[in-house]
C-alpha cells in the first residue's frame, strides 16, 4: 500500500499534542506540590509517552527523542525505584516547556522552518526542542528549507571576515583614488561595499525568528502558576510578529519566565485583596515585544501591588547595602538595589519564586546580551520591567574610543550622547551625570596614561544610571562582531567580549553594565 | 465479509491513523477505546475479529486489558502496539495472551502484516 499522507494528521497531532503538553505541565506542577503523588507521576509519564508515539508517527524525530529522554527520566520514579527530587523536577519543567514549544513550532510551520535550531553563542539545552518541520505540511512546505545551524553560523562568521577585509581595502585606497570621482577602483569598491552590506543583512535575516516562538510557552506557564498561587490573571501577549535573532530569543526566554513568575507571585494580589483595593478581581499581566530604533524592547507589566519602596529601602539599610540616611528610592535606585545578588523583599520563600531567582539573574542575562534592564513601579498600581536588547547578538553597533594606546568599543545600546568636555576649571552643570575616566574603570590600579588634557566624553546609561565616560578621543563608529569570551563563573570583568576592527587591530567591547 | 477491528489507544491521533491504515486495507473498524477498561467492555459487546491494543493507557493499561479479554475469550486475537523501548512490556503482553506486536511509529505494511498473520 502507498505511504500514509501524514499531512492529514497534522491538525490532530497539534491539538492532541497541545493537550498532552498541558497535561504534562499540570502533572509536573502537582508533583512540585506533592512529590510522591503516584497519580501525578503516572499522568506525567503517560502524557510524555503519548507525545513520543505521536511525534514518532509523524516523523518529528527531534520531538520524539526529547519525549523519549523525558520518559526515561520519569520511568524509574513511576516504578518507585527513584524519588522525585527538586533538581529533577526543575529539569522536567524546563523540558516540558521545550516540548510544548516544539508542538507550537510544528503548529506554525512558518515559524518552525525559520527556527532551524540555531544555537550560536548559547546552545541552551532546549534550543533544538522544536526543530521538527512538518515534512508534509501542505501549504508553504516547499518554500522552506531546513539549514544546519552551524552552516548559518559559518556564513555569519565569513561575513564578518569579509567585512573586516573590505574595510581594510577601503582604508588602503590611495588618497588620489579616493578623491577622484570616477576612479574605477573606488567605484568598484563602493559597489562591493553596498552589495556586501545587503548580503550581510540577508544573512542576519535568516537568523531572525518571530518573538511569538518565545511567547508560545508562556500562556500555560502563567495559567498554571496563577492557579497554584490562587491568583486570577488575564495574560496579554503583544508583538509576537517582531523578529529577533534566534540566539537572543533563546537567551531571553528564561529571564522573561522569571519576570512572569515574579509578577504573578509578588505583583498581582489575590482576588480578595484586589477587590478590597478597589481593583478588578482579575489581574492583568502583559508581555510585549516592540522594535524601537534598532533594539528589541521586551516588557513584562502587571497591574499588581507595585514594589514597596520603603520596605526595600529599610531592608537595604538593614543589610548594609544603603547608608542609614538613604533617601526615598527612585526607580533607578530601586532597580540598582533589587539587582544585587540575592536581594529579596519577599517575606517568605514561596513555592514558586523559591527557586532562587531574583532580578539579579534577569539583569545578568540582559547584560550578557549587551542589553539593559529598566524598572517602573507605582505602589498599588503595578510594575513594568523592560529588557532593552540588541536585535542580534552577532553584530553590535559601537562607538570606538581611544584611551592611551588602546581602542575600546562601547555598544550603542548604552550611548546617550557624546560631548566635548568642558574646561576642567568650569563648574559642572547641575544635574549632569558624574564623570568617570574610562581608563580608571577598565584598568584599576594601572597608571593613568595622561591627565589634565581635555578629552571627550560619552554619556552612557545602564541599570538606570547615567555616567559620562571620559576618553582621549573618539575614533569612529562601527558595527562590530562580538566574540564573547569565557569568564569563570562568579568572576566579573568590565568587558562584554572582543572584536576585530577594520584595521585588523583587536578591540575590547566595554560592558557598560559592569562599570556604571 | 470484511474482518472487524477494535482499535484501542488513548490518543485520538493514533486511533485515527491506525483506523485509516486498517480501513484502507479493507478492514472494518467497529469500535475504538481510549482506556483499557473501555477496551474490555467494548470487546465483550462488539466481539471484534481483532483488537489493536496500546500498552500505556489511563485507567487500565493495555496488558491488563489483554489479560481480561483473553480470560473472557481465549481465542481473542490481540495485536499490541508498543512504543520504542518497551520490549520488556511486549513480553508481558504476549504472556498475557497477545498474539503479535507492532512498534510505533507504524509502518502501514508492518501493521497489516501483523494483523493478517494473526487473523490467519
């Protein structure tokens, strides 16, 4: 008999796959509350097992394999030979999210084929979870091809190298050729640069996927978390069509998940408390993505109780983070305190936020992507936390600044303005951000190259603070390709990575978050 | 007269796919069951020529269902449908009275081969 036409079963696969993914999540959350529940472990196992069988039948091998691995982890617990532990459960919850995402990516073949499992700088464990593309998905199927992630990476790397070579060529152009309007070398080089810019744009575009892929895992999470905590929450998604680099998307998923959990746990009040406060019993939680001037802005906003500034201040004073005479905290100062590792205002550790997740983790993730974190909160009205991220981590537009013999790249995400520094004798304008010599922040202890001469300044913003960095001079601006380096866990260095400039010289990329 | 089949699986998806394979080959699917208990009940009621039985199902699993069905009708013809990595369970199922098994993902030809061999 002829092969089955699998496309006929796709809708059924998706709807039933969603059901089982949801059942799996619910069972795991139940195990979180009562780890020895035989009923919950049995339901979790069955859901995973069913998804495995269905995915295998459809030829979605990556999804089937993921389910198989989960099933193998669940089996000894079900059989009673192993106990459910907190780390195992945390792992399973993550895997369950990846599984749900895999089903969603199959549900939206356009997304799925765009998401060819690109895992560049941070191959998170779940990045390949949904790399299955319906082979027989009828519409649009022939318009997409699956591409190995490492081939796309190779293209990106090659583009970066061609970029550097072309810039060097441009610089090497003799002055007389540069000034002659019809010099054939100059014209050909101009054409090449234009075509190359287009080519690079196209290569970067192939790495972009809609943020909706990030969103698909959250409705269930929000629902289950709200249910566990006895909260009533309307979850609003906005901007799912905005495209981001897959590696940015992969890395922003967990921070967003933590923000959502925090908002439900600590932000949104119980229905009773909301009614007493004259608010609708049902809280509102919004996750939105927007594109703003070349950046992706991801925002998690709730209409809950807001952050208690005075409680944070008192706690910060008590723990020595702030001096005892500290004034009321504004949003920036509040964020600064809240992003200190381990700082928490929760009176007791709850089931949900007790995973040791604080704003410090979210802040670190934003910094790692070359982005920033912003906070706005009004007591009694709600809190909004905004992640401002580059659309792509592979390439960052940066201001190049010389300090002594070194050139440093300062990502534009953080730059507010550049300025010629006033005469040191003149009084500093009131309210102006503090001035800091970049050299002092980067090479503490080393002698300053030269002092007293007038330099240039750049006002940067990070963690809600503004600082004017003093450098010797600005030497230009450039899209730099970020090469991250491995830093031992716990170590802090003031650099986000390194890059190679047009003239072939290496430059360090300043991690503005680390120095303001 | 075409042979009649009872298809037992907790996933609608799997039941639909299996039913299609069997019907295209000329079988009549006279019933479906989504739990082991329903399978036993429908077997008694419909007396199908053949049963396809998933192993992992809620309520009562496939192996217990086979045991009850063969206790009711020693000549019942049951083909187990197991997923990868359940070889040990297949042995249990055969001991419980199943006549053959197919492994998911199904290849239509393999399903029909097993089914036809069992029906003889």
